[in-house]
C-alpha cells in the first residue's frame, strides 16, 4: 500500500470514528440537556447539582453507545480496566462541564434558565473534546496490529476452507 493510500485509509477510519463518536455524543448531549432541564424544573436541586445528575445519566448512556457502537471493534479484554478508565475520564469531563456551569452561575451571576442551558452546553462541548481524546487514547484502545492481522488471516483461512462459490459475505459484486 502506498503512503498516500495508507494516509487516505487512516483518514477514512478516523472520519468514521468521529462520525460514530458524534452520533453517540449527540444523543448523549440530548439526554444530558433533557435530564438537566427536567431536574431543574421538577426539583429544588441547585443548578450545578442538577447538572451533575444530568451528566451522570448521560455518562451511563454514552458508555453503552461507545462500547457497543462506536468502539465495538476495539479490544474487549480487560473490561474492568476499561470501565475504571472510562469512569475516571468521564469524571474529569464532568468537572470540566459542570465547572463551567458553576463559574457562570456563581462567579458571574448568570443564573437564568437560558444562561444555565447556554453554559451547560458550552461545558459539554469543551468536555467532549477532552473525552474524545481520552477515550480513544486510553479507554477504547485499538487492537494491537499483530492481533488484528491474525484475526484477518483467520477469517481469510475460514473463507478459503468454504466450498467453491460459497462465501460468508455472499457473492461479490
């Protein structure tokens, strides 16, 4: 594979990962904001505590989406370590996200429902950049190249053992 086609292939994979991360993350943002506003308007919890509750619900939602959709092809060994790292980096994101909401609300005095939502959304955006980097770097690690090659070779060997004309993927177009 030439350098250019290898680069194109890597960029295509990264783009697909970003799109999947964005789909799960976008749904998580929606969950976060809906829960935030429900808690804010149906309970007496202060704004930052409502933000923390909403973030925790969104973190749980996102873990399922990331593990079983965005990063389903990634290494699945060491789930305990994966979950611990996910919780750790999510907690850092929670502090970033709700720290911005805290600063806006209590330091700047911006405490209307619209201002709360704007700064909650801004905090989510900044925390998302951190989470994307940390999840792909530390939590949902790519399979080592050797293991990926062995898996592909095993798949090819299984395909070669199939009767002529038969294929797991069906006829080629």
